[in-house]
C-alpha cells in the first residue's frame, strides 16, 4: 500500500483587521521585514510492499519519508503598543526530515513448526534550526546580537533475526538476536562569537538477544 499526508497550518498573534495602527515589523535602519505569526508545513509519504516468493517464504518492505518546516515569530519588546516599528522581536526557522526503510524475509520450515524472520532496518534524520533575536538599538551599535544556526543528524542501522519453534499446539520456544549501530552529529554555529566549533560526532553499537 501507499500512504501520504500533508498538513498546512498557520496562526497569527493578532488580527490586523481588528484595529488600525502604524505598527509593523520592518527595521527602519536595515529594512529587514519579519513575517508575523507562525507557519507550519508537515508532510509524509509511506510505502508497503509484500511479495510471496513461495507458499512458505514472504518478502516485506516498509518505507516512509517525513518533512517538517516551521516559521515562528514573536514580538518580545512592546507588543500591541502600536509603535511605528518593533524594536524587540524574535524569529525561529526549523527544518526536519527523516527517512525509514525496513526489509524483512519471513518463512516457515520443518513442516511449519519453525517460524523465522530475518530483517534489516535503516533510519536517518536531519534537522536544522536558525534563531534570530533583534534588540535593534543594540544591534545598530554592533554591541549585541543573538543568532543561532544549528544542525543535528542521526543514523541508525539494525539487523535482526527471530525464530519461534512450536513444540506443540500449546507450547513454543523463541529466540532473537539484534545488532544496532547508531551515530549522532551536532554542529553549533552562533555568530558572531561561536563560529569555529568543531562538529560533534558520537555513537554506539550493541547486541541484544533474548
């Protein structure tokens, strides 16, 4: 089967039609303009395939992709006062995407008494976030600026095997083995001060059994 979904959402902290004001979010010095409110876009797609190789052997595939984009803004200075321009504001942009794939081979053996599964699982995610905070009277003087531009990534690979042996119709024994290898990466960029930080990378691998 194939699946897909998409969500678009938006909200605004005030209705611009509710009153008249000269207030806007355009910096009179730099000309920078920030959209007011928040925007969210979330979409995903999935795929499922089953192929019967024989009466006792079946191949399964499961896959999915998801993506999220957001834009959030806020007036942190004097909201609603109606100044000609807003001197304290904040904006956050976020992007997240992930992909998942799983492949399984399932079968029956020994006259149907042994039910076994072999499989592999792969997962990957990437995320980016930028934050900008304006306190304009200090930014104009070059004395203060808050800006984040960070990246995050994760990868997971797993391989597994599982078996169930039916001794009788009412009693069975099972065993399973799984190997997992996972890595994470983080990159911090906070200009103008923190810009040369090395990318952080760490991970682990492990065996699980039952």
